[in-house]
C-alpha cells in the first residue's frame, strides 16, 4: 500500500473538515439545512443545521401544516426563520417577515455573553424583525441590544407514549460536541452495560419517539452555555412527552420553564445510579408518573402552541 505525501493528507483532512464543519458557510440544501412549508398565501422557511436542530424544525413544520389544515391559511407571506447557534452562517433568504430563533450559542457556548456582538450581529442578514428567545435571560439580552423579542422556548410535537415493553438504558444525541466531562460523569457507569444504547443517527421524530418508548430510562445533559442562560433543550421535552423516564443533569430553570417541579435531576454519578435502581424496582409506579408528565408536556409544550404564538405575532 502506497502512503500519500503528508501534505496531501493534510489537504484532504482540511477539505473534509471544511465540508462538514458547522463553521462553514453552507449554500442552501433543501432537507439538509433549508426547509420549506408552503401554503398559497404563507410560506414558512427555516435555515438551520445540526441533528437536534433539524429534528426540532421537522416537528415545528408538521405543527404548522396541522395549523393550516385546522385554521386555514393566515396569508402572511414568506416567514423566514434562522435558528440555532450556527444558523447565521447560512445563506439566508429574505422574507416578508424575518426572525432569528436564539436557543443556542453554538461555537461560543463557553462565552455566551459575547454571542450577540461577536457572532450574531456580524452574520445576520437581513436584520431580524424579531428575536425568538429560548429563555427569559436570552430575551433580556436581546432587548439590551435593541432587538424586538418574543419569548419562544423549545417544545415538541408528535412525541407520545406507545405502551411498548421497555428495557435497558440509553442516551440520544450527537457525539461530536457532547463528549463533555459532565456527560462522561453521568454516563460513565452505564455505557459498559449490555443494555445501554447511544443513538445518534435518527432524523425523523417518529424514529426517536419509537426508540424512547423502548427504554426503561434515559439520560440528559445541557450544554453549559444553554444551562447558564436558562434554555431547556429539546431532549427534555421529547423524552418526557414520550413518557420515558429521564435522569437529567441538574438544571437551574427547568422547573420554571416546564411549569412543574421535575424531581429527577442529579448532580453526581451516585445519584444517577440510585435513580436507575429506583426506576427498575418500581416500573408500574414509574410508568404511571411519567404518563402524567407526558400529558402535561404534550398539552403545554407543543409546537402547535408555538405556531399559534408566531402566527399571532406576525399578524
């Protein structure tokens, strides 16, 4: 086997990184970073990248389509939304109404206080008519910088209990930016178990909902910038809506955002082990409790609610 010169290897690696890195300025690729949900008088467009972000957009789009079927076309023209920490790098379309959905700090998760000046303003074109704010702290920050804002936390759509047999543990999420110390501390004792599964290749909500419904318990962490700034991520809403027990790394604002006290938050590996044992020892009680959480999330934290909020604001 002939080994290519080192320079060629470096060039191939650099090119590959440029092609897949979220920092690269993508062209519009329908179904990959560019999503359209059209009606005769309204067209909802999303620019986003990232596994979890795309899962969210697909749910939002389906909720919008359901709104059109139930309420009719509001005839609002082109509503264009960029979302996530990397979305401002995209080749953005200009709509009749433009919004940026801020729930992540992307490459600036370690310095979220600089996100607006160093990352958002230099890359937003056109200037948004409103910032959709994933937390109250984000809303205050956006207002401080002179933006019009709308409180707009993450939600879910289409996740529900399926009454399947549950067994084993799991974690759902991409791997490339989740290898944090906190995640390793949380998952470390369980990753070697034969009944533990880490999934990162689902692209449709139905796939993820089905998988959640096979797990006896799953785990959740929040990127530190999101956690500090009060964002409850999509995993929390999707997992609880599916009726699946979630062991969550402690989050200072999750109770306020959800609207109820969520008791299964941990700050140590030992606490996580205790909860796993607790869920296994009391499967019937656990299932009943999480069905209650599911009803609440599906009622109060659906993208159907977010669609109505957005439509009423644009009107």
